[in-house]
């Protein structure tokens, strides 16, 4: 259904601003949890940078009361907008700090923030206070969040869940016009990037995506076989050498080196908790370690640096897809 | 179980010692070889032997650089450290159980594990040291600080020769462990995101995946020093079997022996925990298993504990790599998961012995 609406939006892109205003009360099913909105919500508290940036892209900042859970600098385009919205916490906010804003809507990008075991609060806790808490389907549809550190995907991540998230957030906020325009734009860019990558026609190209490591030498956190980076790789015709269904499994360097992927993607981030958060430290490790330095990708300089935020489900995913395509085109043949 | 058996004639004893030494060396070599041959990915035994020949005797086999690197730079140091760590923790547990005459004593009793965790958390989460101190450095400092605190508290509260003194160090250890565990939780709750806490949990359960050659240069000497120091005091440890007062009456310098042995044991355990994280079960159970297998005399008990500890941890590490294909389990999980049933079997089979 959502897909149909979105396809229609794409076809009608030139005739924008035709979407009907939201009819309230609006009810929707959020990964099995029923939500009801009696009117366009105010005092929105958004938990998670991706969610926050989607709301900024919908120009909903005037109805936002707070943000939390930041990983990197806000997108430069929204720097000024972000100044006007209170940042409740850099990391996870406390339940009371959120509730205290009397929010009409609390969307989040991660189930482990507001879910069965939510660290901010469970869905029941928010429901008890009459606050609709919403988890983006990118992190709860087809995913078991009680298995594995970041949950385990029951099916491959589908970009449609991102468009569904934007569509639903826009509908809740009564901003469907802007939502449709945003989705149409992202879809067009996604298709263009995929076309460009397929035109490169890389033969049996494989990849590993290294996010970080608890410390430099231990088994690294890498992108699982069904998560968001895996979707990007698949869309662009790269085979992920990691097959675990966990979102970010730890896999030994021995296994990675033996798989000898043709490309290594490493994450760049502002976070500096572990030494391996720094992408320069990752590069230095790959070149120095007696085993990884022998990998084809390291010897031939096939290392792509990708923004960590592009690996979260949000509008930056498409930026990441484009960046990955650009980098693939520049790789030594 | 008979404690004092008559000594056999000297020549026969010498022969038996030589045979035992050869046996120990063979078991250890077999364990090491297994640790190098079995890993996350299959590498043939031939390749393993060729890599060892290249490195040790300058042979010139043409080999895949990645496979050679995995064997020489990942698996060999990892196996050596697993062995050293198992031996060190087992000796530490043995010393504490014998000196304190407490069957439940283990390395973590002295607050070493709790202190190491606090040190690691302070470095990685709270950023103490400004990135100049490695997590293992922080863990070592934390372990030694906690042990110093526990030892000081035990002394101030009247710990010393005698049954009461042994009780005091146990109580001081409990207080110290609780304090440092609380500090760890406090630091995590105060400044870590859930994501960091997870990375730390992985380490707190014990992890050998990041072990490289520099760790070998630290762990193996630490284990050897502890082994030599404790083995040299085997007779004194025998005397402690009947309590510190009896040991004193037998002419054992009780205070000095306690300080030297507990100090050596604590140092070894602190070094191990700083490299691999807190690996439970080994220090507690291996000395008991050794006692059931070779008897209570420390002349045999000390080397037996070290050997069993080394082989057990190497075996546990192998299992941690192969139990779930494509994923490495925390070794602390495997030691208890595999060790507990093995220990149960030993207990049952020796029920008549004591």
C-alpha cells in the first residue's frame, strides 16, 4: 500500500503538493503496536539523529520540543534549524526528560530506545501516559530486536521501510506534501546511483564494512548480511563477505582476511570512544597488521571511507549510496 | 587420601621426574599444535607445519601470505597467551586456596578482576589518560590498585598468621570487589552509551581475539615467574595445609611466605586479566581438579595445576572459535560451559578417593 502511494508520488512528482491533508483521528499499525493521533502533534521529541533529520527535511522544526541521540554533526543544511531545537541529550535521554516536554509524538530510529526493552522507556510506559511513541519500521519490521546486541534481521533490510517511515512520519505530522516530495527525490537519486554502479560492471566484487572495534586488535564490528550497509552493497552489486544475520556482528580478522574481499569499506565518525572509531586508526591498522596488510584490498588500495551516519536508516543513506558509487568508479581496476 | 607417603629411592624418583617432564612437554606441545591448527577458518596441518618450519628453522616453503600471517601472527600468540593465562590463573587460585585454607578462594577474591574492570572502564569510557593509556594498561593499574587496597584493609583489620587472619583477607576481598564493581557500574551509567557498555561487556567476559606477540612477551614470563616462585615454596604450602600456626611451628616464615606468594599470584592474575579480560572458572576449579588427579602434595600439585590450567584454557579457546561457525564466543562463557561438566565428571569419579 505504502509502496503504491510512493510510486504514485514519484509519477506525480512534477505536480507536487497534491497529497490530501491527513484525516484525524489517524490510526496506524507500528510494527504490531496500534497508534492513534487525534490531531497534528506538537512538542515532538525525536530520539535518534536519522529521525531528527527526517523531521528537519519535512520542515517540522517549529513543532519540535527536543532531540536526542546524536552520533555526528547535524547535516550542514540543517545547522541553523538545529540551533532552534533543544538538544535534550547527546546520547540516550532519560524517560522523564522526554515526558517532561509533554510530547504529542515521540519517534525514534532504534527499537532499543523505545521497544520491548527500550532504554528510554517501553512502549507501554509511553502509552500509559497517552504519548504515541513510534519506532521507524526500518528498525522493527522483519527484525527481532531481542536477539543479538543490535537485534537480528529476519529478512533482508528493505529500503521500502525507509520510505514507509518518512511517509508515516509525514502523515502523522500532516505534512504529506513534503513527505511525498522528499520520497520522490530520494527514490530518483537511489535509482540513479544503482544505474551508475551497474554500468561499472565489476566482476564478482565483494566487500566488508568495518564500523569499529572495542579495541584496535580485537574482532571488529562489521556490517551483518541483512542490515542497511548490506542492502547498499547488494543494490550496487557488491557481495558482503559477512553472512551473519546480526545487525553488527563481531567477526574475526582471520575470517575476513581469508574471505579476501575486493573492497573494504570503513566508517568515518565523530565518536571517539574506541581507538578504532577514528578512520585514520583503521587505515593504519589495516596497513600495519601482518595479516590484513596482505589482503588484496589493502595492497591495491581498494579502501572506501564511508560516513557512519550513511549506514543508519535515514535520508543520508542515499548520500552514502551515491558516495559508495563514486568511490567504486574511482577504484583501481 | 593419604598425605604422607614414604619417598621412593632417589634414582627411581629421578627417572620418574624425567619421564613426567617428557610427558608434560608432550601434552603441552600437543595442545599448542591443536590451538594453532584449529581456528575460525580451515587451514591444513601441512600448511601449519610449513609456516612453523619457515619461521623457526628458516625453511623456505612457498606459502600464501595471509595463511602464514594468520598462523604466525594470530593463532600462535593467541594460543601461547591462552596457555600462559590458564597456567597463571590456576596457580593463583591454588596459592590462595592453600594459604587461606578456603576451597572457594579464586583470583577474583582479591578484587583483581573488579579493579581491572574499573581501570579498563575509566580508560575507555571516562577517557582517563587522554588516549595515551591503553585499555590493558588501565586494567593492570586498576587490578594492582584494588589488590593493594584489599591487602591494606586485610592488614589493618588484623589479618596475619592464624585462622582469623585468613578470614580477614577474604572479607577485605569481598568489600574491595563490591566497591570496585560499583565504581565500574557508576562510570558506565554516568558516561557510556549503551553501545560502549556492550563493547566493555565483551571484554569483561574475557576475550583473546586481540592477542598479538607483545602480549606473549608479557603473559608468558608472568606465568613462568609465578610458577617458579610458587614451586619453590611447595613445601611451605604443604605445611599450610594444617593452618598458619602449624606452619609456623614447622619453622615456616609464615608472614614472608604469605606476602611473597600472594604477591606473586596477584601480579600474575593482574597481568592476565589486563590482557584477556576476566576469565572465570579456571582459577577456582582447576586447582581442585588437579588435587583430585595428583593428590594434595604441592610438589606435584603446582606443576599439575599449571599444566591443566594451560591445556584447559587452550582447549576452551579452540572451542570458542569453532562452537558457532563464523562467530567467536567470549571465552569466559566457554570455560564455565565446558569446564563445569568436566569438573562434575572428575568429582563423581573420585567420590571414593576422599
